[in-house]
C-alpha cells in the first residue's frame, strides 16, 4: 500500500470521528428541543413538516458536491428520522402490505426510524389517524400515467383530516419470481394499474402468460413467493422482503412513470417557503358557474396546478372539484382568492397547506 493511500485513509478516519461527534451533538440538540416543548404541554408528536422542508432545502443549497443533492437529502432524511425517534416514537400508517410503493414513499419522507404500520385500504389509513392510533398516514393520490386515485379523494369528503405533505417517487416495475428464467413463468400477478403501465412489455415478452389481478403488487409478490412458475410485477423492495429473484428490471412502458402520495394528519402546517394548498369546492349547476368559481385565482395571480372533478353522490349531475393551488393559505394573494371562492362556492372545504414535494 502506498504512503499516499495511507495518508488519505488516515484523513478519512479523522473525518469519521468528527462526523460521529457532530451527529451525536445534533441528536442531543433534538432531545433538548423536545424538553423545551414539553415545558408548555405534554406532547407525543414532535414532527414539524415545514421545519424539515426548510432544513432539506438549506442542505441542498449548502451542498457543493461531489455527493449529489439526491444522495445528500437521503442521508439527512435518515439523520432527522433518527433524531426524531429520540424525542418520541412517530407512528405512520400507510397503504400496505409491506413492499408497496406507498411504504417506499413513507420511508423516503419520514426515514426508516419511524414506526410504519401497514393497512389494507385507504379507508383504514384515514381511520387509523382519525383514531390517533397513528400520528400520520400516507396514501397514493395520483399516477402520472394512470391519473387520480379516486378512493383517496373520496375520503376527504368524509374525513376531517388535513394534508400535511406530499411525496413524489419514480415508479419502476420489475418481474419477480422464485424461478430464474422468464420462460418458466406460467402465471403473472399484479395490480391492474401495473398491468396497464407495463402492457407493451408484457405483450412482447410474456404473451402466453396468464395475467391475474391482485389488490397490490406487494400481495402479488407474496403469492409469487409461495407458488411455483409464478411471477409478480413489483418493486425491488418487495424482492428483498419476499426473497424473490428480479428476472427483468424497469419493465414500465413509460420510463417517466411516477406517483404522488399525500401525508395526512390532524394538524395545520405553517408556511415553509415553497408550499401548496388543496381545497374542495362545489358550485350550482348554472351556466358559467365554474368560471365564476375560478375567476378569483386569475384576479389575484394564483396558479392552479390541478383540478379534478368527482360526482357529489348527493344529487345527479352535481360535481365537486378538488383544486391544488401554488402557495400557502397565509399568503396574502392566495388568502384573498380563497375568500372570494368561499363566497361563490355552494360547498367549500380547506384540505390543507403543506410543503411541496422535494424534487431532485
């Protein structure tokens, strides 16, 4: 071994000592914050969405490389998650079972030091947070190729919970099986959306294979782990959980396939500096009514990033609209537009202002 390599390794060892010391100092300060907060009132939820969003943005600004912003953010997510676990265990429900993309989104957002709890339906995730069995929940809301997740939007009409954050992850589908060769597979399990997202690849590579729907890709992986000559479309994480071989990677037809998830909770979130606001509105079935409802956005220079309509389920041909708006409800321009929409709407519900999803 050359003397130069020895010197570099000695420098790395020294840096590791500094890093360990600084990490523990940071963790101690997190504990100190929890003690200060508890002087006012006993609390069991120290998670602060807007504070975390600000920290991660600042970390990216400070990063000069060679580590990428994506890798730096991943590291700091886990650092913050570990520090948060010292203050009080954070419980987060998600749409399960283990190995779903929703679990991946949960870990990406909260880190791996939280207690994550799988549930079999979106309704159960909402119910868990409403009953305070969990502090937060994570549910899918839309896919870039398949569109909106109706069950999630419909729950906001029944629930008083609010949106505390959003998460976006790239979705990469894989063929998983206990077999090692694709031509051994006779049955393929997957969620219907995944079959749709991988249609061209399946037709080209597995045209004779029997396609069977499952409630989730994680369930498909579980089945594939128990049956011979069977495969599943699922994530790499599912291959590790269910001990399956990855026969083919990234089989989605659209390589830009991504899914957006919402973090739901029972708290309002303060401005973070880069926020979104979501509301539910409805209007009378009159000519020009929708234009009148949305006109305040243009008047006050507020950008609408999404509008989705759903049947109201109360009266025939009556619809409710889900709007995503740029900005926080405490921003003056958005506040003025929102007040005007309230006056015009026959139904109005504020779903929350929250930090916009981290982007690479």
